[in-house]
């Protein structure tokens, strides 16, 4: 069978695998209808990450299940599909009922099953690992993570002299990643990367810290993707100066991750806050 | 003594400092028999202009190191556009050098004949290996990750 229908307590997960061409007995729609009627669960996620192709016949079978979901005023999401699979859904005129989503998390947020302002502590490790990797490979600096701590969302002060800031955009949360360095660590990095002496942060060299933020987000994205967060890449910016301030998006939770290196301490901070729904309200 | 083969390389990245890092690493990779000549562009728009200018004066670029996320015109948009132009269908060879790790987007890039996809952060050795594979005609369109 190229599918599994699984009761996840709050929703039904239909995992699609390989070629889903239809003609199974019982078919996906029949099994789904049965579970919807038995459990009265009205949210259904079709997990299509492992699906290599989907046929019209299989999609028609899925609509049988949809009728049972609709009877409960429920909804479905079609998650993680390859572009060719999504295209089949569109061509069959079904993309408004099997709504495509990049991530499972995004689908759960749509259903209201994940609280909008929760800070998922699982996002910290991908950023920790990514920061260590980028500093090691690109800057030749070994860094050891200290104990992360929370910062008030109302406190905009970063802890270094120069910061690279990059927006985090995903289906389930938006926010900001910032890496904040003292002038001495920054100059050490410039020297390691460019092979030139650096005595101060200036307009010519400052963009390097933005590039580091970009690389950290790119690396973290791999692990975050495995956790169900579909992160999009964005363009970084830089700020510098003693006691400089940045404005994170919105006012959610902010976790600060300190890192010890042989040339001092630097900080990486992640603020998660407003979800896609909240952003839409803003416009 | 054999004459050196001139290899024109265009480095496209919105960070001027990162362009310097890439150039420095590539200069370190220069071996006997080759003379690398570098130029830079800060986005896809400027890169396209440089490619056209070089083609007009009959000194085309052989290799482009291309970032993805850049303001104005992204690396992906640049690549898609130039590959539709007859004279740029095959040359220059393009090496994506980007923080973008999404497999769907990597695959989309491969469709446009990317010779290699390097994920930032990168080492000097990675750039040197990829460049020499390309010059020796051994590039296979694969992906390089720093470990």
C-alpha cells in the first residue's frame, strides 16, 4: 500500500509513499472516511514528502475521504510535496481542498493545534550547531556554547559591537536571528578570513557579519527542516557601534546563546514571535 | 616553457568581503599552467552586464562563482536568464556558492546546468578542488558540503 492512515490524537496523518496511482483495495479515501467517522477528528494532513508521483485516480480516492471531513466542517493540508506532485493536485483542480504546505508545523499552525506564541526550545539546537560549524569552517574559530538565557522582548540591546541580523521566515513562525560580536572578535574573524590586519569595524568590512548570519541560518535550516520547520532564505543586514540597538520583528520570546572562544565571548540570539496569521493582520 | 592558459573567473556575491575571501582562496588554488583573471559583480544584474561585455570583446568568462540570495537580481534569476541566451547556453560554467540548503531549490538549480553546488560555509580546499575538477573536465554537477 502506498499510504498509511494514522490517528495522531488531534489529527489524522495520511503518509503517502512512492507512486500513489490509485486502485488499492480498500483505497485511501475509504480508510480515511472510516477513521474520520470513528474518531470524529476533523483535521487531516496528507504527508507527501516521500511521494514520488500521484495519479488522478488516487486523488479521486482522496476526495472520498474529504467528503467525510467536510461533514465535520474539517480541513486538510497537503504537506511537503515535490513540485511535480503539487502540480498534479493543481491540474486535477484540487489544490483548494488539499491545500499545499511546506511543513507539518505550518499545517498544525493552520489548524490551531500549535499555539502561536510558544517558543519551541527545539529550535535552539539547530542554531547552536550551525553557529559552531560556520565559525569553525569559515572563520577558523572554535567556539563552545554556554548556557542559553531568555531576554526580555522589550530589551532591544544586543550584547556586542557589531551584529549581523537576518529575518527568519517560515510557515509556522517568523522572527530574527542575530549574531553579535565584540570588535576584537570581529577583527580576529576579518583577519582569519581575509588575511588582512583589522583594527576597527568600518563600512568596508562590516558586511562579513551579515554573511555569517546568512550562513548560520542556511545551516540551521537543514536541521529545522527535519523538525518540520520550512525556513525560507532572506537577505541579512548589519548594525554596529557601541550599545547599538536592533528591532526584532514583533515582540515574542528571545533566547540568547553565548559562545566562548579563545578570543572572547560572542552571542547569537533568536527571537520567534508572530506567526503567519498574525503577519497577515498587519498586512 | 608552455604558455599559461588564461582562465577568466567572475565572482558574484553581494558581500564585497566575501568576494575577497573567494578570490583569495582561488588565487591560492592557482597552479602551473593557468593564469586566473578575476572580475566581480555584486548582483545578477551586474553579472549579466559583465558577461555580455566580455562576450562582445571576445574575452568571455569561463567560470562564474554565483551566490543565490542577492538584492536586485538573484543568482537563480541570473542563471535562468542567461541559460536562455544562445551564447551563454553552455558557457560559462556556473558554480553555485550559497547558504541555500533547500533540496528543492538545489534541484531547480541543477536543471540549469550548474557544474557544482557548494554550500556555505566553505573551505579553500573545496573551492580549489571544484575549480580544478572543472578545468580538467571532471565536474559532475554534484553538491559539496563542508563537514
